[in-house]
C-alpha cells in the first residue's frame, strides 16, 4: 500500500512540474486553459481515488460524488468564458512595469505570507505554553 501512495505522490509531483512547464510554452489562451484543466482533472482524480479512498467506497457515496461533479461541470461551463480573461498576469498583462500585474503579484505574495505568519504565531504560542507548563511542573516538583 505504501508503494501505491508513493507512486501517486510521484505522479502528482510530475504533473505539477508539467503544469509549470506548460506555462512556459506560451500557448494560446484556449489551449492553455484546456491543458490546465486536463492536468488539474488528472491530479484531482488521483487525490480523490487514492488519498481520499473513493475507489473503495460504496455505491451511494460514488453516486453522490458523480452528482456533485456534474454540478461542478455545469458551473464550470457557465464561468469558463470569464476564466479565460481573469488573469491579466498570465495572459498578456504581465509586461514589465504593468501596474495591474504588480498589484496581482503583491496580492499573491500577501496571501501566501499571511497563513505562514498566522501558523507561526500559533505555533509560537503553543511552544511557549508548553515550556511554561513544563517549568511550572518542575518548580512544583522541586518545592516538594
């Protein structure tokens, strides 16, 4: 079973590298979206079937998943035209000095930084609390 998980992890890593590699091909917008959706669909399928154990679930759970997937595809069909124009950094707006591209870049950097700061703060408070508890227990045992 461990080999299967490692193989799936390896496939996900290769597909992620493929996604990055395809972005450097500068495909036209329709092809870029199609390739991106295809790679994402394969990655999601691997995650759902192996890491979420969907391949061993019963018929009711599978039908619920198929129904949810159907509605997601309908939603995707309606928003796909907007997705094609939603990223000015990816599709032609990323020229050097473009204010919109710089704004997107700083926004993404901020969105990536905030969870790290939040997690680091919580981890620091937990470590501090555990150390304080250990010091109190040592002090109380020395007092006896």
